[in-house]
C-alpha cells in the first residue's frame, strides 16, 4: 500500500520548500492512480505516489482514456521518479498522435511535478529557467448559439470584460451549415456516421462554401475587430480540420485578411502537412497548427518545411514539459514562434504556465476553462485574480505550484469515477513484453 504525505505547503519562498528529509537516490514509485473530473469534457487527473510520501500530479488529455496511463504502470513502479528522461524514453513508444499520447504525457508531467517537490524548485527551473514572470493568456471562445456578427460580438466582449487582451473565437463548419445560402450542393447520403469523424476535405459533394459563406465569415471578423479595437489580438479556430478543402481555406483566409488576425488555426487535418503549407504560403495571415502531433519527430517536417507559421502544440499530446520545450526550441531555430493549446484542468493549465515561462519564442497560452465556475477551486495555489489583465503569474512554489482541493474534485467527479482508488489490476500487465508461455525467472 502506498503512503501519501500531507500536501506540501504552497509557499513563495523556494528556500523554505526543499524537502531536506527526502532521500532522492532512494525514492521509488509505489503507485499510479487516477481521478476523472467532469469539466469541458473529461479531465483525468493522474497521481504518482512514492515510498517517501511525496506524490506528483499530471493530467491525461481531455477525451483520452485514463487507461492510456494505467497500462504503463508496471513500467514505473519500483523506478526512481527523478530519472524523468530515462522513464520518458521507456514509455514514449506506447503513445501516439492526439489522445493516444495522453498517458505518456500525463506521466511525464507528474514526474516533473514530483521532482520539483523533492528538490524544492518550480517546474520551469527544471526546463532551464524562465523568460518572463507572467505568461500571457489567450481565451478560447466557443461559437455563440446566435451565429451572427452580433452574436459573436456578444461572446467575445464577455472575454474582453475578463481583462483578456488575446481572444480566440470559433468559425466552425456548423456556421455555414446553419446559414441559408452559405453552402452549395448537398452532402452525400447513406454514409456511415462514424467515418464522418475522419474527414477527407472535398469528399462527397466536393467544395461547398458559397460566396455568401465567405462573406459571412468576413462579416463576423469585421464586427468582432471593430468591437474590441486594434489593441486586442484575435485568432480563429475550427473552420478547417477537414471540413473545408485547402482552396476553400485560402478563399476564407483571404477574405478575413483585412482584420489582422494573429492566426487562423488547424485549417487542414493534422496529418496533412503539405495542405497546411499550401494554405500558409497563400495567405498573409499566419497559420497555427499542431495540437494533435506527438513528439519532436511529429513536428519536424512542419517546422523544417515551414508548413506552420506558428506551432501550436498541446503538451498533453506533444510529449509533456521537456519534449514540448525541445519542439519549441527547434521551431525557434527556424524563426517560428510557439503558442500553447490547452484544454485541461488547472493541473494541465499550470503545467502550461511553467512551460510557457520557459519558451523564449512564446506567443500565448490558451485558457479553455473560462466558462467553468469551479475551475480555480479544483486546486489550491491559484489566487482569485490569477488571470488579472490577461496574464498569469508564474509560481515559484515547488513543482507545478498547486495541490488538489479534494472536496471540490469529489463534487465534480465523473459518474462512477473514484477519487484515486487502487489500481492493482494494472500491476502485473506486460505492455510489449516477450511472452513465451512462462513467467520471468
């Protein structure tokens, strides 16, 4: 049975945070457990326990199954968590693009949090230090129910009222589907629904965005820009990702160029690097992408061919703290900045703050939990005004600088989910082992 220590005191003084009673060389992982919260989707929170009562917190990406982490438990138990790079290289082959990376990335973050607590230093220090004391946020803004220019102005101005000076809003496919005359042709009938989740742009009816559809997108951007003024950075999401062809993305992109957006996001399916490059080369507005790519190797082609004007990794898919820092540093060599995609609980959010502090070429870090009234209350260590003026202070407390608020998490657990219950059923599984019909000696 693992022993879990009382939470570390969250302190501003690094000097007073070092655990002088710990013995890092004798530290061993004893357990891996999960508690899944209902937020904007599901947030599986990961906890790695040790024989010295210290634990680390991580997060499996939204939409990913907690089992992507638990199936790796047998590779971790008995290991020294301070050997983060060694353990990461041991488990990274079991991850993949998008949500398949959830377990690997969540484990890496929990290990980094744990090491920071052992040595009494914040996670950004483990990444080489920081370039700023406060990290700029950009606020995600879902499309309004009333998908008109007036409806968009209303929801964006709510974000502006929070003090945000960098705001993203969605221009999704349903914008065109629900507006009479915005599409031409008709969708192919009798298709299996599940295949439609994996779009090949142009299949079926082919290119469909009409002149009215293009004008609608432009009128929304014009109204939002006029409402917020020139001092607010704006970007858009979701009209791509396989819903439109590269040529349609270029048509829409050219129509909204007069409104000086910071970027348009995910204009093509994530694996289509050449398609992203075609759009990026044709537009004056930057193209941002990469939230579903995994590891440095997953970003290499897009960076070295300049298919993305801005890389946009989600650290819960790209490889966690250290790997995403490597990706950002590689992009910087090619003159490409980094924005961080983050749809997560405060655990993943604060990991992104530490990462953002450590990236020289950072644009901003996403905040996707703005509509969750209990977001900040899930943890201890975030002030009531933690995002004052659209920036969040980088904590100097050990590890991620936060700890869990058990009562609030229990109130928001997924149905039938437990609060870090035992996971003994994962103790003896062998992932990728060489089975020959006998037990190891």
